[in-house]
């Protein structure tokens, strides 16, 4: 899952993506970037991400945990 998430995030940042990277701090992602990133996750994983969940995405690991939960619960 990390490699899939990393692959998407690398399109939006010039910084090294690690599991403990802060999205807005370490990776310097804007809220506009996050909206586009979430749309890519929705398409790639065939899920729907609620707006209220996005505020909980602080680190790359938060995204991984969320996606793992969403994709396992949809199977």
C-alpha cells in the first residue's frame, strides 16, 4: 500500500515521501493538492473518501491506514 500511496504523492511534491512524512509540513502539500490526491485515491482504489475524513490525514501513514481499512471493508 505504501508504494501505491507514495507513487501518487510523488506527483505533488518534490520532497522524499516516507510513512512518517507530514503531508502539509514535510511534503508541503496544499489543500488544493490534497483534494486532487484524494480524487486519485478514490479512482485508484474504487472508494469514496468523506470530506470529514480528510482532516484526519496528517501523515502518509494516516492515509495508508485509512485506505487499508476502506479497501478491506469493501471486500
